[in-house]
């Protein structure tokens, strides 16, 4: 699958397109629409399911050096207010803050990041390592492992310092139940 094919499929979901447009207007620093909402839209198109089948939420990453909860909460509230009419759950997170809460929540290390794509690099699965944002004349796409797993309906672990075999197994089982066509690569 090419970048252009991926984008064409992911943007069939009007929620993805609306979020991307609003993020561009908001001009949040280093803002991206990321992960499952993009990949699962592609899976839904490829398997003939409703466009929003199985999409639990829409993840927005941005990177602001202000790591206070108050600053992040203000952004979360603003994004929610501006996109609430979509009727979906939007998870907005400042990637500059993740290291402050992740170890306590997940019991795994999480060194500080320097940009939003660093958070994408640490995703549990390679097949969700994707980010899209509006650029001057179209879209910028961050896909560190390319596009083959998206089009091939492959769920693949992303081993790293914050990888959890149990979390991967749970996520893969949820996906397999929703998209039986996917091939799940076992964690080693």
C-alpha cells in the first residue's frame, strides 16, 4: 500500500477528516491525528465494514513544553468543545507530559519525549505507528514502518522499553474479534 492509497482510505472516515481540519485551524504545536482511528478506518474499508466499526476513540497528539496539567487540560477542553459535535471520543494528549504519568499507570519506564512522533514510535504495535497532519498543500504522514501492514491487515508487536506482552495480547484479541481477517503476529 502506498502513502497515497493509505490517505485515500483513512480520509473516507469523515471524522478523521474533520479532526485533521480542526487541528490545522487550532495550530497546536506538533499536532497529529494518530493510531487506531486511521488504521481501523483502512481495515473497515478493506473488509467492507461500516467506516467507524470498532473505533473506540480518536487520538490526538501534540507537543507543548508546558507540562502542567492545567495547560493540557485547557487544550483537551478546547479540542472537545470544537469537535464535540462529531459525537466521538477524542483523546488529546501532550506528548511532553507522558513520562510524568505513564510509569505509574502502566508500571513501565517512559523516558521523556522531544516531539510527538517520538510517542508514535513507542506505540505497542507497529501497525498503529501512524500519524497524519495537514501540511501546506495536503497531508504529512509519519509511518516509520511504511504502509504494508496497514494494507495487509497485519497486527505486529513493537518491542521496546515500554512493551507489554499482556497488553499486546489483549489489544490483538480485541482486534481479532472485530476484524477476524487480520493476521496477528505473536509477541516473542
